C-alpha cells in the first residue's frame, strides 16, 4: 500500500478548525502551520482562522487535499467521512473517541464509517488517534500544544502505537534524552489502516533504521508474523505487546475497542520465531530501539566492562552474567597481554581484570588508551563503558573520546553515564552524536542484551 500522501502530504484540511485556543481544531491547525503545507480550515461558522480563509465544507475546497483531519465528534465524523470518500480524498484522520472502544453504540458508528469508504480510494487512520508526528517534515497532527508536550528532533526510529498516550510519553522521553524519532504513528482503534500497513511501509523506507511497536492487539496475527519475518532480515523490530493478563486484556478492549487475541505464550513464540525483540514498557522500548537504530546487532556475547568505580563494575557484572535476567551475555576473557597493557596505562592499584576499574585517578586519556587496548582484543565482542564524572581528571572532553571509539573502533560500545547534574548534559551530547548512552547500568546492559538477541536471530539464518 502506498502511504506517501499520508506520510509526505502537501495539503491538509482540518475539519472542525477553531478560533478558540486550546480547542483540538485550533491546536492541530497551529501545529501544522510551520510545516509549510497548503492548509484548509473547515468550519461553517467562521470566515477566517489563524489568518487563513475558512471553508464551509470539504466540497468547497479549491483542491482535493492529501489528508482530511476530523477534529469533530464521533457522530459528526460519519457524514464527513462519507463526503471525503465521495470527493476522493486519499486519507482521513479521525481524532475523536467514542467509537468501538465505548461499546456497541460506538462500534455501530465505526462500522458505518467503514461502509462509507467501502469501494472508494479513501483510507482511515483511527478513529481515536493522535495521528502523525514526523519531525523532519514538520508534520504534526497532534491536538497537544508543543509547550506542554515537547517534540523530539528528527531521527531514524519509526514508532507505531495503538495508544496515543504511550506514543506521546515515548517521544517526550526521546526529546528529553536528545534521541531522534523518524515517525510517530498513532493507529488508535485501527478500524482501517493498521500496524501491518505501516510495518510494510517502514520496512521498505531507507530512512527508517528501527521499527518500534506498542500494541494491545493484532489486526491479523498471521499477516503480522509474515510481515515481521520479511522485515526482520533487513532491519530490527522492537515491540511492547501488553495485555498479558485477563485484567489487562479487558483494559485494552475498553481503551481501543480491540480484542487482545492469543495467549501471551503464543505471542512470545511468534515474536521469537520472527525476530521481534520484545520489551516491557515505553522506556525499554525507547532504549532498545535507540541501540538498534545506532548499532543494529552484536556478532557475539562477550562483553568487556570498563569504568572508574569498582561498585558499578560489580553491578554491571551481575546484570551481564545473571541467568535470571536471561540476556545471554557473558564477561569477555582478557588476554594476558591486554592486562599487562592496561596495568601500564592505569594506576598501580587499578583492577585490570574484566571488569576493568581505572579508579578515581582516571583521566580522559586513560580511558582513551584503555579503550584502544580493548578494541584490539579478539575475545571482546562489545564494550560497556561506565562514565563517572566526579573524579577531577575527567572532563567533558570524554565525549569526544567516546565518539572516537564508538564510531571508528571495531567494537560496538554502549555507555552508562550515571550520577547527578553533570551527567545529564553528557548523556544528551552522546545521544545527539548517535552513541547509545543511558543513565543506569540496568538499561545499558538491557540494550546490549537486545543487540545480542538480534545478533543471534541473524546468525541463525
């Protein structure tokens, strides 16, 4: 299916556009203005909104827009959707709730809406959806003011979310961490367009490096598995599939009106067989997607840990080697030559075994030299670099050192930078430079585990 006119539109109509600040139709129109699109406010009660001529209805527009965004009630959406289909508008985004998620009456309206577009070229996104956010194109159909919900910079992660709130929460986490997002798509009730349609598109999109999913149900489990199997060989797919318990399934049904079919054991098996990396929540979804969009996968599971605090090295070792975590990682054995080299480069009381502890006397240059040693080690598949900026020999210049080895070295590097106020801008700078960096040992090791899970999947093919 060609989704270009939806994801790369030139013209949009906003039905229910409003002059009142804070109203959905006003916020959506405001968010779209800076994108440079041809915009058409539609409201029979207004002549002008935000300096733009207002139109009576879709039929009075000077052109057929690529998208009609309906910021009106569920009942009002039905005749307008029928009109859009008659006019040949390619895509309709229905913002309102009040459809299948509320019960039989709402489902009846949703079913009638599908009948209205049957046999036409019009496709629906939603209903009950946030719509689209594509930072690079400044396509923003959300009804949330940017002052309350900061948008992320452009990136290479495509997010497909059944929940609008999860979509928003995740892109705000990304913005806060300075991680870029390529596309954010809210599929809502997915009455028409669903996760499989967007997976197919982003699977072929050269700008997308990782596909991320938040799902409460499957539109077609077989189609989903078939699509994932083809896409996973080309690029990683990360998914949070919720609704594991009966209570959670009931909550999912009342949220988006979709049945969360299949036991969780079946879901787990389908994911494993088709190369989908499963995560538990929005933070882990972002963390793993970030790592996979930067590094793609590991060729082996042997991890070298280097830092300047012995305690954090022990914590990292626990996470790496724990069978309970099920990550499948292990500590890399360091050669005697590597240990001797590290001993010469570090304080006499440093630990040169894995995990390497460079102590509080560490400097940027010491890290640089030791990373060079580890980069040459044949038995090391990846490096967990733990950065603590409290020691006086450390500086912001360590960001350049980390980038040097992350981008020019032979080993994938994941960074943990934990601590207080000084650590936060360091994390942001690392992430801005495309180096996966996290604020805790657990998150860093989980990212490494996901990189190895993908490596195992690709290695088995």
